[in-house]
């Protein structure tokens, strides 16, 4: 059963950067293991300012990007920025990397190919070791290399799941709070591990579990509907659809057609109007404490190492305290 929990969040344009440290301190004090920050250069405030402020304000919290990409930020920029976070935090930095979706599509570029991701991860690992690396025909070395900062790959589909098993230190498992889907995804990670001759213990699996805990289930569903819309839009790109999920394809196409990247994860985004309650409850967990604890316990039985809860806006302190004091202790069997 999973016993490690963290938070994922973005700093919206409306949130003063001065509040970042205050929220990070609360997350740390409540006993969460880690915090992931969204890197979206048009829709969220600067990722490195955010992480550096968090590093200075906290004592135990691990801090990372969930996720950055190879298109809007060159690997040398990413390596340098994370080395600074690691120094300021006394070794608590993590690096979450993805193919790129909203941050990349919103500036007219295309997500990284699997081969590009592999090259990027190997280059970043080499830079963190202080090695001279050859990336895209150029030789480079990170002068401030000090520690092999763990690299997590955000994963959904088979090829990238296999890649995580082959070369990544961790995987941020995206997709849905659905046990069958998680188990289906894990099989591809196992294939990657086997292909590389690696053991399961060599990769840390973090499941992104979008959850809203409210007594009124209708309010809870509306709270996570924007996430459900994002997941619907990304599913349109899946080359291999999980068994039994073909019935959702029409909904996915409708959401993508109306998706506004500048409103990514916004609770006010118009594209979420296409998302049904059934789909929302498939990819997310929304309801009262008993319902959410029951669903999370089922997810926690999968072969994952930790769970991250995206932190929605509006009453964030209440949300954090609910997770820390009411949900997590019951999932861990302490209550």
C-alpha cells in the first residue's frame, strides 16, 4: 500500500509570487513528501522563480517540475536551473520531463519524439554527472554539476511508458484514476525495465491522482471537470487505445476541437462543458471523504510508489488539510 504522498500545482497569473513560499511552507508542515510545479510559460508564472522560492522556504519538501520539456527549454537551461534549485534546497530537487503538450502546442511547436526524449534524458544525466555530453551534435558540460538529480518522465502511452522503464529514474503516471488502466500502463513500464536489464526497484512510480473531496458530489465533479477535459483532449493522440475505452472517442474529439490552450486546467475553461460526469469520474475522483478514500485505496493497491494530488484553486488551505488530516491517514490505515 502506498505511504508517500505529494502535491502538484501551478502558480496562476492571478496568484502573487509572494504567496508561493507561504503555500510551500504549509505543504511542508503538513508532511507531504514533494511538490511538483507545472511549467507552462504562457499560462503559469515562472517555474524557476517558483521552485527557488519554495527551496528557500521549506526544509524537507522535494521540489520538481511536472513537467518541463525539451522544446521550450534547452536541456542545458533545464540542467542549470535544476542545479540551482538543488543547491538552494540542499539536495531536494527533482526533474519532471515530458514530451510537451500545452506549453509546446501553444507556441505552434510539436511534442518531442521518443528518440528525442531518450537523447534528452541521457544528456541531462550526463550533465548532472559533470560529464561532457554530445547533444544534437554539440559538446557541452555543466560547470555547476554537483549531484545526479533524479529524472522523472511523465508517461501515458505504451512507447513512452517503455522508455521510462528503460532510462528514467522515475515515472509520473498520467491518464486516469482507473485501476485497469494503471495496470495496463504498468505492463509497458515492466517491458522497458526488462529490455534494459533493470529491476523494478530502480524506478519510482508517482501516480497523478486528481481528486476533489466535497460533500456535494456535483460540486466535486465540477471541481475536476477541467482536468477531465484536458485528459479527454490528450487521449485523442493515443496511438493505442486501452481495452474498452473506444466508447469515449467521440467525446475526446469534441473536447479537442474546442480546447483553448491558454485556459489549460482553468476552472473557467469553456471546453470543459463537453465533458460528461461519467468521463469525469473515470479519470478523476470526486465525492465525499468516504467515496474518495475508497477509490484512492483501490488505486494504491496498484504497483505504484507514491501518489500526487493536484491542488486546485479556491480554498487551497482547506484542500491541503483535508488531504493531510482526513484522506491520507485513512488510506494509510492510520484512522
